[in-house]
C-alpha cells in the first residue's frame, strides 16, 4: 500500500504537535494502519521559528494555496484557525476533491452548513474531532458508538481557560481579574481572552455537538451565551456552603420539537463528577435512551492532546482512502436528507432552579419587598439566607428557588433592581440539579 | 441500499436489549446509517419467556446453528456467553464468511488468538466493544481515536459487581459478605459471584485492553489476579484516614520489553477521579504519549447500556458492508504481522507502595520484630500507626511503605506470619499513588 499524502496548513502550536506525532510515531502508526502517513507539505508564513522538528528539504513552504492545489495531496489538515483564509482554503481543498481535517470550531459553528454541503456535493470527508473537547473522542462517540441511541441531553465543561479560572477562584478566593491574570501568565488564557471567558468558544462547541446529537442544522446564533467575568469569590463561597461548585457549562437538551442549547455559569452538586473536573481539563456527559449517562474526560486543549485527535481523524480518512471509499459516516452524524432545522428554545422559556444574590441596604422591610415581587411572579423560594450586618455596608441576601421560568425571573430582577434599597446589581446563577 | 441482515444468537438480558434497540430505534438508525438493520432471526432455546418484544412470525427460532448457516445473514451477534457453544457458533459463522459481534470477554480472553486468526484468514470482522466496560467506547477509543499515541498505561474499574460491593462497604461499614448479599438482592451480583468478586472478569477485560493498546497477543494466563473477598471494613476505614479509597483495579503499564498487567484491590487517592466512580459504574483511564490522560466513564453492564455498544459495533460493520469493504481496522488494533508476544512482568518483580495491617498481641517488642524483618528486606516505611489497646484482643498495626519490591514484601510476610505474637494473617493492599 502506498503512503497517504498529507498537507498541513498552519504550523502553530497544534500544527506543530501534528507534525511531531506524524514524525515521531511514524512506525507506530504504520504498524496500526498498514500504510504510512506522509507529510508532503507544511505551509506557514512564519518560516523562521524553530519548531523542534527537522523537516526535510522542500517540505516547509509559505504558500498554503500551493498545498490545496497540489494534485498529489490526499488529505489537507487545516490548523490556521480564524474564519477568513481558513474558510477559503478549506473550500478550495474540497473543490479540489481533497478530504479535510480541521479543529476550527469557530468556522464550523458559523459556516459549517455551507462547508458540509460543499463536501457532500464533492463526496469528500470533513473530520473535526479536535474542534470539541481537544483529545476527547466526543464526536466519534456521538456519531459512531451511540448511533443506536436517542440522545436526550449533553452537559459539558468545554473551555479549559474558564475552568482554570473558576478552579483558581474556588481554590484561592482571588477575584476573576486576578485569576485571569494568573491564567494568562501560565499560558491558559490568550492576551485577548474574550472568546473564552465570555463563553463564545463554548458556544461554538455546543453548536457542533447539538447538531451531531440531534440531527439539526448548525445554529450558533440562537444559543444563549453568558460568560464567567461576573462570577465573584463570594458567589463561589455561597455555592460551596450549599454543596455546589460553579462551572461554565454547555447545556443541551432535546425535546420533540425543540432543543435547549445554552452556555452559562451554573451551580452543580459537589458530588457530581463534573464538579471534580478541575484546572484546564474538560469533560462532557452525554445522556442517551439506551446508554444512560456516559462521561468523557481529558485535556480540552494544548499542543499534543489536540494533535492526538487530529491524527486520529487523519488516520480515519487514510483508512478510507486505502479502501477506495469515502463518506462512510455522514459528517454531521445524520444522512443529509434527515438533517432538520430544529428551533432552539429561547432562554426566557427555560425552567430552572436559581441562585439569587441581592445586595441591599440593611433596612426594615427589604426582604418583604423582594420576596413580594418574586411571589407575585410565581417564583417560589426553597431557602433564604440573610446574614446580620457586620459592617455598615450593604448585606447580601441569598435565595435558592424551586423551578421557575426564566422570563419571570427576569421580570422580577427588573423590578427588584429598581428598589431604592438595592445597592448593587442583583446576581443570578442557574442551578443544574436533578431534584 | 438494501437492508443489512442480522442474526442474533441468545436472547437473554443483553440480547433482548439489542433486539429492543433494533426495533424501537429503527428509524433513527436508518436516518443515521442510510440503510436499515433488519433482524432476520433471533435464536434462543427459551422460546417461552415474554421479552416485551413482538417478534414477527418466523423471526424467533430455537436453533442457533440455523442462523449461522443462513446464507442471507450478513452479521451474527453472539450474546450466548460461555466458552463452549458460543465458540463453536462464532467459528462456524466466521467460516461461513459472516461478520461477528460479541460481548464475550471470557471467550475472547481465552480463545481470542484463535478466533481473530480465523477471522483474519476469512477476511471478516469481529467487533467486541461491549466486552469491556459495557457502554463505554474504550475499544474504539484505543483502536481509532488514540491511533497516533504510544499508550503507556491504563487503569480501570471494570467490574460493576465489585465496585458496587466496595462502595457499599465504604458507605455503610458492612462486611464483604453482607455487601455481597445486598448486591445479589439488587441484581448487581450473580448467584455464583466468583467470576466477578475474585477478579477473573476484570482480568478478561484487561487481557483484551492490553492486547489492543500494546499490540501484544492476548495473554490471560500471565495476568496476576486477586479479588476483593478479603477486603474488610477496617481496611476501608484506615484507607479513608490516609486519604485513599479502595477499588478493584485493572492496571496495565507498558515498558520497552514487557508489560505490567494485574488485577487487585488498590488504594487510590480520594481526589483521583476514579475514586469517585461509585456503585455499579465503571471507568477507565488511558495514558498516551500525546493525549496525556483521558478517562471514560459509564455503565459497565446492564441490558440497555451493553446493548448500546453492541448496536454501535453492528452499525460499524453494516457501514462497511454497504461500501463492500471489510477489515478496515484490524481487530486487535495492530496489523496482524505487528502483533508480538510481549512478556507480562511477574507480580514478584513489581515495585509498589504498600499498605500493611498486622494483627498482633499487645506485647513489648512486637513492632521492633516486624520492622526489623521489613528493614532487613529493604522495605522502608513511610508511616506506622499503632493504636493503644482498647480491649484485651489483638491490636492492629498499620504501615504504609515507600516503593518496595513485591518479592521482598512476600518474603517479609512469610517471616512475619511465623512470629508467635501474630494473631491473624497479615493484610497487604497495594497503593497506586504517584509521589
């Protein structure tokens, strides 16, 4: 069997990891696959940086378009990222009949419908395991292992930066701002952390998972997204007292005619396995009608773990090439004609348990005013915690609710915010807890 | 595309689950696979029991050999279990050119080399995801997702019965015997629990995993196996005090010229995710050179979770049949010519941390005698715990060691057992802890 020829676009962190695996574990891969994976070209504009790899003469080039146009190359691995040049290169590669491996969740979440349609038309495969959960085989699990299951729900910790920051605040009591700085110093957060800490990266991943699990078109724009930048050590401390931990969750649930799909910080019981996923690690739980709950756990980012998933995808395609087949498994898990537009339920219609924290001046009647507003909107309280004033400042009033509708909670917050005894904006954190 | 025709051998618990999924999620499977999975025959000697499924006329028969000889049937699912008739049927099916799905770990661990050779010769696929870890896609993960990794170690909780019993003892302090009775009452243990509680079932699974991960021939006989029937509430209590939990572990580690492969109860740090896998649940951690650690978690047994994995395998083969291919991925993860005989390191040569508990009469000099023997054999102690006598009975002396060689520990135990101050057989539990 002749070698499968690969072109790698982008040799940054993950791209370098991919090249390293293809070189260092070359014999291992051959002994498992029965053919070699030959890295014909690596394209990156930065041809100076020492990546610790000795590329053979002529392998490293600067022009990515030369790679996607090379008739000898079978598989293109896109590791450039971003939504402009990467998209152009992927579409060109598809048009040239090449199979594509990518980890580009932002691109797939926003332009996936177009890209997958183009690939289906050309009969080429798009593999993207590394786009969600880094090394965890969550896409393969949903698409292949759970093929006989009606998937009912998924809950994921899918962003290492956020999980690192929340773990730091939980362990040390420092502020979000300080924890973010620590994350940046340790290489767990980017200089501009917006995409991660505001939840958008998690939303990209949830878009992809929801599509795979439920047979729905990719729909990023309807996912509710709330990040972690407002999470305070005080709320994490209260959460602890009530037996919860705070995590940034990707949550998705399936019902007959809609799905829930939302990203926000949530309190989960300390005994829950997801509560114990700390630092930059990721985990995702999938609930299916046959399988019950299964959980995958591992490094959601980083050079080598992400590269491991990219190589897994590349081998999957190589095995198909060796047998002269393609499209063995539909990219989005369902046959194209079965992919539906399923509406995402607006966040206002979601029912949840809630944690509220109000900062109020310590005056008589405050509690009665707040609880009156909540009661009028049908929000029933499970417990109320008010500590006596220790200083002259405002006192925190903490409430946990029974199941309530988000729309009513928002109305109540509007009214409560306007009370003249409120000294700060009220805090709301959703609680994910089976009762 | 015409339907793929399936014959199911054995309609007990898991077999019934498989039939249920194939009937109830028929449309779902078709929308994902692009063809139907048609259950042509189900064979079971028990044709009376109501399984809650309406089989069509002529589907349910008593003769399993009729199924494997039916030229129309593409895939045979063996759910009979045991090592006699199941083996005969599988070999017959292979000989007839049929692909086989099985969950029969005992058979694969003992006769797998023969079965896989026969399958390779005939060019048919043998799929066995459900043989290890029930619903968890551990075989697919090792074989496909981690294909670019040198796998260095695996640690698994692979037997739900043992994990249920150990969790019960940990939570309630009852004896092994009482906990086993509870497990039997709740359907988590068989009437004859030997295969489970003595660790053999776990050893079968570890045999399969080691082969897949390291490219070695299946080798059950050299795996060290120790069950949980000697675990007492007292040792579990001591473990708690030292920050450990006791689990029955399948442990396997790879070095250049040998593997470690052993099954025994072990203490693991309470903060370790595996420590928090409770009840009948299973989990397995895999360490690879690129991926770092990844953990899969889920139901390791039970009708529907196991059936979920069987259906996943069946669909994998169906997808190949639809494209006219087979042997896309080698059954044992490595190409046949790369599967080696790798020796399993004898338990005596293993280095470990140990927990010892000695029951000694409360006489002067006991501690010095015991520690003298240990010192002479180079076993160095990390800590010693001796409580003052509360009654007239023997006192427990508990010791935790630094890394020591098992051979020396065994010699020491021989000598210590012969001391006339010893009132009971000494207890040894290995500690799996990275220092």
